[in-house]
C-alpha cells in the first residue's frame, strides 16, 4: 500500500517499495514481561521512557473485567524531547487480548493540543498507513501540512505508533548483514533462478524474524492494533473515537469500526483498502494501478518539449526500462557514498507517482541521464529510511491480514508472471515477486479477507481518488458499499489519497465533516 504524506522524517511505505530487504541495525532484544522495549523518543533520556501512572478510571461497563486495568491507566503527558510543542506519553496494552495475563507491551503516543480558543471537539487520532510507518514521525514531521487550521483548532491531534512499529514495542528482526544474494534486487526477469533467489531472501528474512521476534509476531495484526486504539480512546477521555486514516490506515479504521461500531465518532478513510480482496488481487491490482499512473505521467510528459525520455508513451516507457537495466549493470555513482541502481530508480518513480510529483520526476529522470542524482535523491528521501524498523513491521503486520498476505511458491510466481505483465508491463514483474513475502512466515493470517460492515456506526466518510496507484479507486467504492453508514467522496485526479493534496473541494468537504459531522452530498465528485 503504502503511505500518504511526504515528510523529511518518515519512510514512504504505503505500498511495497523495497525490492531488496534492507540491512537492519539491531535495536533492543527481548526483555522479560514487556517483550521488546520501544525505541526511545528522538533525543529522549531515561525519564522519557518511563511508564504512565496506572491510577485512573477511564473505562466503562462494556469493558471486559480482565481488560479493565488497561482501560484504567492514567496517561502521563510530558513535553516531547526535541519537539516541545508536542506532548508524549506511554501506555500498556496486553500482548494477547485473549490472554491478558500473558504479558504486556508498550505503546507510544503523542498529541498536539488544539489551537482554538473555543471548546475542542475531542481528540483526533491519525494513522498514515503502511503498515509499518510511524504515525508519530508523520505527525511531528507533517504538522501543518497534514490538517487544515480549522481541524487543528477543533481537535487535539493524536498519533500512536501501532504495536510492532518504531516507538512502540517494535518488531526487530535484527538483520545486521545484507540478505540480498547476487543479482537479486534488480529488474526481475522471468528467469526461474532469479525468482528462486528472491524466495531465498524472504526465507532468510523470515528465519531472522522468527528467531529474534517470534513471541511478538502473532500479536502485531490489525485486529490487535484496533483494540489498542480503543484503549487509547478511553484514556483520552473520549466516548467516541474520532479518526483519520490513510491507505492501510483505512483498513485499520474500518477494522476498528467493525469491532466497536457504537464507539465510532467522526471517521475519515482516505485512499481506501478493500478488506474483501485476497493478497493476489491486491498485488495484481496495485501493479495495474501504478501502470495507469505511469501512463498518465508519460502522456503528460510526451506533450512537453522538455520531456527527458521522449515524446510518446511507448517511447518513454521503453526508455525507462532501458535506463533501469543500464543502472542495474552499472550503478550511477556520485561522490563517495552515493550509488544509484535500477531499484532506486523504481522506488523514485513509484514515489513520484503517488505524490504525484511529476515535475520532480521529470527532473530526476533528466538528472540521471546526465549523471546528476540530486532530484532523484529528493524522491528517495521520501521512500527509504533505513533507520526505522519499517520493513520489519511492514512484513510482520501484512502477513497477519489476508488482503496483504499471499503465500506463493516460486513456481506459482513463475506461472503468475504473464498475468502481472499484462496488467503492468512496467511494474508487473516487481509486484509479482512480492507474492512470496509471506510464503515462509511462521504465523498464519489472523484476519481473513471478509466484509466489514460496522452496523450501527455513526456516518463514516470515505475518500477515493480515481487514478490512485497504490489503493485503486474501485477499492474505495467497494469499502463504501460494505460499511453500513458510509458516504463516498470522489476526487477525480492522480496520486495517492486526496486530503490536503491541493483540492479545495476535498479539503472543504473533509473539514466540514470533521467540524460539524456533515457529510458531502451523495455522489459528490471533486476535480
């Protein structure tokens, strides 16, 4: 899937951008009852990592008795190290909601207090997608770009890293050495040996995760993360959860709504995932979505006199493939530490197609042709952050949800390649290899592909972009049909997700809904 906001501090992982499994730096290993300690806040000392006090009473009669101690925590908010305009806190959640006595894990959250002078509506929880992206980093890095002034005035903005992600108890597979065999990570051919090499990479990664994070792996799924959101809702003092989720965050939000329909407040799901599709269709349709986005870019570029790759869609596409193969053979080097290979070009292109950053993409392609990587590095800066645990968390969370967790053998991938190539000549091979990411995973999916209806929930606003490459528009329509109280707002445009992307029509409709609970008219289309 992938992620929806460009910031300086967070990886853009709201899709499957990495064609290689990046090296991982070990963080903290298992440590008793709390499993794995979360990463410290950036710049935090020991005082900032302590637990919140546990003497509150934020619960209700519907809470199961065995979970009340979690709902009865009292959050201790303190200024965030390095970001004093934000407040930070830590809370406990059960490792296993079915067996709360099996141990706890830690969840980190931040908030930015409402800026308005009047009465605040409540807290607005935000999730940027992924899975695996740090909501905390997105909120700190994005700030004014994520929400309009009116929303920031009415709500305390809140972000919590889901279980398994970055500042909360993280999935850490402790991959300290490169796991990429020679040749893997380059433009995939139909060669069975190369596909088998990819399969071996995923097998190595799986073994490392099972060895270093095995006890945590069964408990980082979307169902558990949604339950954590309800604990946080209660501790924030809100009777209902107000929520904005992008991309995978829509799946998380819809899961919450289905589990706790009576506790849904104002909920915006932008760049929606269809929870009924299986993993195969997910990857196939995503490949087709990126192909359509690429051809939209190529059509626009072809009409420009300064298009760096040619003046027809066919020529531009052919030259992109040629350039990528050339970088695979001979990476472009600039300075001592910069090496640009074909998979880096792939990541830059898909990042730009989601933004959409067409002007920057043209500049990046032009630069690569002349040996200048500055523009391409700008795009890669939004796509790759190897300091986080985004890759580890992405796979661990994805493999527990059937819409993201195909389990194909290398032979089955070989057989599937023709269909992927028909759907996407430019990206089909890359996405076909992702069918193997969960093949060896030690934990089966805990959340099957199925309809989410949230009967009795308050009205939910779904936003879909017609040429969204990462979460194709038909997914938004499908989710709108499923959720019993939803309304679909359509944005006729390119790029991934719509809110705060430059459309006054979309922003006004979302802001009015969040401020007043007023849905846009049925069938509303923004351009």
